C-alpha cells in the first residue's frame, strides 16, 4: 500500500496533465467557435428549423451567431490566455507576475498581526495572572478562543468527548500559568496502548477496579478480579490511580473522564487504547496571541496558581544546616 506522501497526486504527471487539458480546452473552444460561425446562408435560403413549431408560427432556426456575440467569445479566449501568462494556472508555470495566494494571505496576515501587536503591547510584559484579570485582555482572549479553540473545546471551554474541559480545576498536564501556556504553545500528545488487560472480559474487570479506586459504583466481584490485572496500568497511572500530571498520565479517581467514565467507556479505552493530542500553536499564532490565549484559558475558572516560593530566610537556614553539623 502506498502512503499519501508517495501517491500519484503529488507526482510531476499532474502538472503536465493539467497543462495539457488547458491547451486542449482552448484549442477545442477556438475550433468549435470557428466551425459554428463560418457557415453562411445563400441568398434567399432559409435557416434549418431546429425544433417543432409552436403557436402556429413560432420557430427556432439554426442561424449563425451575431458578430458581436462571436467576437465576445474570441475576447474571452484571449483573456484566458493572457491570464494564464500573467498568473499561475498552467501546470507548474508560476506566471510572469509571480503572484501566489499564499503570499497574498501571508501579507494580509502580517498586516493584521502588526496591528494586533500594537494592541497587545501593554500585556506582553505582564504575567498571565495579571493579563487574565484585565477586562480588555479577557475580551480579546475570548475572541481568540472562539476563533481558534472553540471548535474542539466548546464556546465555554467545557470540551466534549475526546476534548478536555478547560473550565474546571482538573488539568492533565498541570494548570499553572506556565503549564497552560506550554500546552498551547508547544502542543500535547497523549496515547494509551490497547489490549493491556487481555480480552474484553479482563478489560471489564479492570474497568470496575478503576471505578472502585475512585469510590464510584462498580461490581465488587469484577473489581476484585481486575485488581491483579491493573498492575499493567499502575506503571503510568500509579497504584492508587492518581496518575502523573508531569508525564500526562490521567488521574483515574477524579471525574475528568475525557472519553467517558462509564464501565462501557472505560472498557473500550482499555481494549482499543486511546490516541489524542493538541497541535502546537506558537508558530501558527505567534507569541502575542499565545500569551493572551493562555491567560484567557487559565482564567476560565480552572486555573491553578503557581506555588509560592519558599521564604528566603527559611531557604538560607536549610542551606546552612548541613554546614553547621
């Protein structure tokens, strides 16, 4: 099986194919126009009737095109040829003007970004918590969120199946300002292999054991049978099921179930595995937009404040204690 990167759709053939079709189309149009406009009727000759007669004397005749109409068609063909000389459209030929839709988009984007940078300037030097507290910054961040993030996470950030809820205080990769900004800027990848508990019966046993760890309704007999099988999962999720934020291993004892927290949904996750992720946005959006978006997401209601630094006096005392010994 050939992957897309090596498929025929990216080969040189298609450039020549499109160019050939274009030439054939132009030549055929010229021939058709010429063949249909050179025939003249002899003096006194009546044009051929093309359809039955209606209302007694209403007929459709095969008369030659009016001259102004014919020259209009020729002008359109000439216009098409000139266009293909100036602009891209003829296979790989880029056109004499060097125009491209990408460059036009980039120029427009750069102009908009430059204006945005001016508006963003007062916030760039502020930390995320200060930006999140500013009403104007929140309004700008909401507009960005609706444009770039709401398609997956919802307009209010509550997410959905397969997409994390950003409005609670449960964060898979950490909810401090730096963690949130890193997630948006650099993206995240989450993957769980399937088949960790053997067959579907074993997966259902492990699912019930997982529910028991969080004190949720479960089948006690199945949970007891799944305890030993859960050992294959403990390496990532921990023996207590609380996971590890730093590595992106989900907490299984809270209520933040990205793919559903029922026995059926958990069993499906164990059997089939899960693979998801968020693409990095820094290159696409730029530092200013990422900074503003991060502040807005952090302030949606689930942001975690960074740990306060240890007092200088206490830190100095701890550092000096070994020396005193």
